[in-house]
């Protein structure tokens, strides 16, 4: 029954379009006044509007699909953020480093290193990087997140004080958990 209604609606709209074309031809030949033409054409165009309603249904379905897609994106992103904040293995569990109290006096570099992440950092390698290359400072087996800051003191020959003026160095920290940290400083 629905298919027959749709088919008859299509046939009716084809007839109305044909009548509009005949009306246009009659007006062009001067067989009616502009007011008559406008009134008749408007009446025929109004009868075509039910055929256009299928487009409105498509627009509604498209809006519904877009709203559903947005809701799904919000749910997925919220759940991934939640997983990153919790201690689920594989999500958000990484060490993170913080360096503080950096001093370079009398060829001795000292600073505090702390793991501020959520898991233990293993095989930690600390280097001093400059434009001339890397200087190894220390290798540490592990740094746990709740341990107090570890004080690092190393004697390093960086050259004369005049040569060091304005030179940028980086304390480079890396570990097995694929975390790297750069702390820039100027002696």
C-alpha cells in the first residue's frame, strides 16, 4: 500500500509539473494576465510540496546520524581519558621526570632528579648535551615514583668560564620505558 501511494504521488507530481509547463506556455503566448498566471502557478506549486517531504525525512535522518556520531565520539574520548588517568596496564602508566636545584659551580654539576610519573623508571641514563656532544653523567638502575628526589653531583670539565658564557646545555634523561626528558640550562 505504501509503495502504491508513493507511486501515485510520483505520477501526480509528474502531472502537476506538466500542467505548470502548459501554464508557462499559455502565459508566454499572452492568453492570461500576470495575476491569473501567478495565482494558478502558486496553487500548482503548493500541490507539489508533499513530494518534497521525502527530502525533509532525509535531512532528519542525517541530523540524527550526525548527533549519534557526535555522542559516540564524546563517549570514546571520555573513556580513553578516564583510562589514561587510572592505573590500567598499558594506559597512562609511564614514568615522568622532574629536575630541580640545578647548580654548576667549580666544575661540579649538581641537581635533584625525581620520578613524578606513575611507574618505576628502569635503566635510567643521564647525560649532559651540548653542541659539542654528549657527556655521560650517571646510569641508575631504577627510580621509583614515590622516592624522594635523588641528588646528583658530578665533576664535569666544560672548559673555561669565558668559553661557557651564553652556552646552552641540556640535561638529558632517558629510560627503558621510552620516556625522555630535556632540562635546558646555562651555566
